């Protein structure tokens, strides 16, 4: 059964203390309370989460795929922005 | 060759455990009937999750009942090889799913009782029962919140959802009195601090249900006539059909595993 008028929500889960909330998917719910409940039921069944954010999908402003050349292409040639030119002393080990 | 029913030697503790286990198993089985039929994917998952929580509680209670009986039965024997008259679940939990509103109202009535029931049972003199209670309480707290939020939205929703929710409240109301009934089996265990006197939970149940019905703009039925019998094995016509589906595989192919 499709219910086209039900609001779409994006779900973000923080899996451990100290980590950031990470987008895990979306779901339908009529309001914020039910969206949180549904997020718990759909996305944390296997112990994935310590904290949930739900955000109305229409509150997210997204970049236009058609703009991707202008938005992202210029960064491709700027290899000097990567911190790969430093010599890491042996004693520091893995960073 | 079909497996015959077992005979269980029921001490008061075994009876007490079987009653709670039967409640959880039968309601969990009812929720499992929604698999593939729920109104939306999100509730499909929620109903299955809650059903599995309940079946998990039933397993622990049956397991402890089998240990307490010490007659060589296991949790599967107790679930699959007792017949309708041996089942001692509440009449409420065996009532058919009906529509989504009916399932949610049934869940609210049960959860509003069993959540404080488990919380109180955490202080039981029986350490195994107290441990089962500690685990179950966290599950039932969520079940109560889930059902309450839905009943509020269905009651205070559209004219059609309100009509269905009110019909469910009216039809299931007569099965709520049994929640608070205690018989001789309970009384002895209550006196020893093992069991909870269900009457002591009535005020909490009434407050929870009244608050939810008020927020849902639903009317609490004035009729106080209450049906009972489940604890004594006197069931409505629905349980036999449920058990025939629940037990068919183990009855037909005894000991089948996968």
C-alpha cells in the first residue's frame, strides 16, 4: 500500500561515542516522534546505534548533479592540498 | 505420527511462569501474523521486532519453567506440546489482530500492564525471575511507547481511524479485567515475595490507559463487566486456531529442526 502523503525522513545514526552521526537511509513517518520510533525499529535492530537523528528530507539542501563539473572538478588538479608531502619521522609511527 | 500433548506437573511457580510465558508467546505469535501484511514497511519491522521481543521473553520463561518442573521437558515441549486447555494466557492476547488499530489497542492494554509488572518483578525474591524481569522491562517500555503513540494518532486522526480505534477499545475492554485477577496460585507466591500482586498495578495501568485515551480523544468504556477464564484454560474460540498453526510443525514432525 503506498501512502504518498507521508513525510520522508533521513536517518542518521551515531554508532559509538566520539564518532559522528552517519547517514544510514530514509523512512516514512507522519511526524518526528514516529520517525524516531521507526528509525529505531528499522535501523538499530542489530545494535548499530547509541543515538539517532531524523531530519525531514525536504530540509536537506543538495547540490545539483548538473553542477558537478563546476563544483568538484577544480579540486581534482590541486594535489598540493593533500598533506602527502611531509616526511613523517620513523619514531612517529602510523598516523 | 503426531506428537501427543505432554502432562506438566505444575507447582505454583511453574504455573506462574507458564502463564506469563503463554501471554508473551501468544501475543508474539499474533504480531508475527502481520509479517508481510503490515500497512507500511516501518511498521512491518516494528511489529516483527516487538513480536520477537515477546517470543524471546517466552523462551526465557518456558526455559525457567522447565528447570523448575524438573521433569525432563524443555522450552519447546512447553510451547508446542500443550493443548488449548493447558494454555493459561490472558484472553486479551489471543484476540485476533483485526485491523492495525485493534492490534495497537490490544498492545497498549497489555503493555500498560506488563511494563510496570516487569519493573515490580525486578524486586522478586526469585533471582532468576528478577533477572528475566530486568531484561523484559526495557523491551516492554518501548512496546508501551510505540503502542501509545499509535493509539493517540489513530484516535486523534481521521474520522475513519478514530472509528476503528474506538471500536477496538470498546471490544477489547472486557478482556482487561483479567490482567488484575489473582488466584490461589498467585496468592502463595505473592506472600513469599516471588510474585507481584497484580491488583497493585491497577492504578498505574488505569492512569496510563486513561492518559492515552484522553490524548487520543477516545472514550473509555463505561461498561465494567469483565470476561475471564484464560488463566484457568477456558479460552475464546480463537486460541485453538492459533495453536493449530503454532504447533502444527512440531506435532506433525516431532523434533523437527533446521
